[in-house]
């Protein structure tokens, strides 16, 4: 992929084809459609890294939403993961975590919730995971058989733990990149890594020094100025940014007069997150020259187009997987159809078009 500034220049000279697409990505009259096969969906998410991170299309499964347990439970043989750009299994921590008390979901079924018109999804899983040792010894062996790109998602509770966990991954096959979940507290002062440019820089730097693989920093949404954190992550060696994680939120059970979630507060995802994330992607893409992966409320190809036009190079689908595990497969097919109908051959023609 060309650096952002090149893409921006290209966009200026591509205005005639931009004008053929409506803001929702549908075709305007007079646009020449092309065949589906003529659409080139591949993108490089780490153009500055010697290994690069070429993925076949820009649609990935977001961490924590890969199957019902975050590690692929419920994914069937018919769901050919090779049709997706990448899969990010649930974040692992240094030691296993049991997670938060039940209830962990509001609504209890995202599928039913959506059917009943609920657009706000909350979860309070509390990063339940088997720990990095178990993941590296067991899970990653399966990942090699997925036929797609896999990112290992890690989270540490100190800078040294980020370094230690990354060092543990050296030489372990099964994944092609490391995504840092920075929505986690630093034990030294309780502050979230992703809430501070300094802590973000320190975590990225610790990981960067212990791996040559592409490193993606996944940013938190609830910060006063996302650009300063994004710049800090890139200056410390992040090859790409994932924007964003869930927004802290809660719901109250009026009958019981208490919070709905066992963890009291949780993370907001789904449709309600999309406009927030879009704004963060838009702002960030104006200040960094690495690829941005947009995440938040993507349920259909139209939403992917919104993120691409805001400046993202690729996207991750989260909550939609919990409505249907087929969602990302449908989204990638629909995206190809939309682009073909609008005569768009390459994603570069759309990336940042709304800026
Ligand atoms: C049930 C659930 C579990 C999640 N677990 C993780 C996680 O382990 N690590 C992480 O980085 N993000 C996690 N996320 C956040 C998602 O990866 C994604 O950033 C967020 O949900 C926004 O995307 P969406 O609106 O498409 O769901 C989780 C989200 C959900 C809904």
C-alpha cells in the first residue's frame, strides 16, 4: 500500500472516479461496472516492515469475537477462513484469567437484541483467557491450519510484561503479526496503557524490541486526543493501528435496581460505536502514515465503505460475528459486489475519499 500521503495525492487526481460513487458506496448512474474478479481487494498492512503483512482482502474478524469463545468455537468447516483477510483470536495475557462474574452480556443474545431493534451491545468478559503459555503451546498449532493470516493479540499489565510476552513468541509459528490490546490497566499506577501517549509508546517500544513481526497497536476510543496517542504508537514502531476497542459503558436493571452486568461496567460495541470509531479513524489518518484498521459497528459492506472513505485501509468485524458467524463472509462478498458495481478496481480508489 502506498503511504497515506501518496494515497491522499492519488485521491485528488482520482476525483472523477470518486464522483461515481455515492457516500454509501452505491453506484451513480453512468458508472461503468466491472466483473467481480476484476476487483483487487488485497492490501499490505505493514508496508514499512520487512515481512510486510499482505492480506487477501480488508475484512478481518476482531479479537474476542472469533466464534462464541473468542478462539473459534462454533466455526464450522463450511466457514472457509481463507476467504477472510485475517483472524484475530481473543487477547491472551501473561497468566490465565477467569474473567468477570455473570452476566457478561447485554442483551444476553446479540442476535435477538438486534432483531428486537437494540443497537447497543455491552459485554463484560473481563479478558477471560487461558494465558499466553497455553495459547502458544496449544492454540497456535491450530491457527496454522486456518488458511488465513492470524494476528496474536496480547495484553500486559506492565511494560516489562509486554516485553516478556513478546519474547516468548519468538520462533513460534501460527501467526504473522502481533496486535497489542492497549485497553488494559498498567499495574504500576492503574492507568490504562491506551489512555496515555507515554504508556502507549513504552508498550509498543517494548514489543518492537522483541519481535521483527509486524506490530499493530489497538487504541482505546475514550481519550481526549487520539492523534497524540496514535503518533506516539507509530513513533515507537507500530506498523499499523487498529481503531478502536469498546467504549466503557453500563446498563441498569430497573426491577433489580442494580447494574445489569456482573462486572458493573463493560464495553459498548456494535452500531452505537460506529460513528465514534469513524471519527477517530478520520482524525488519525490525517496525522499518521501507517495503515489504519477501522473497527466498530460493521455489519455490512456499506459500513466497510464508510471506514475506507474515512481513511482506513482495512476493517475488523466484531459484534456482527455474535449475531451470525457468517457475517464477515457475507460482508466480504457484498463488498466485492459493491466495488464491482461501481467500477472500482482497487481499494486505493476509495481509501480516504471522504477527506
Ligand atoms: C464479546 C467481546 C469480546 C471482546 N474481546 C476483546 C479482546 O479480547 N481483545 C480486544 O482487543 N478486543 C476485544 N473486543 C473488542 C472488539 O475486538 C472490537 O474492538 C469492538 O467490539 C468493536 O467492534 P464491533 O462494534 O464490531 O464489535 C471484544 C468485543 C466483544 C463484543
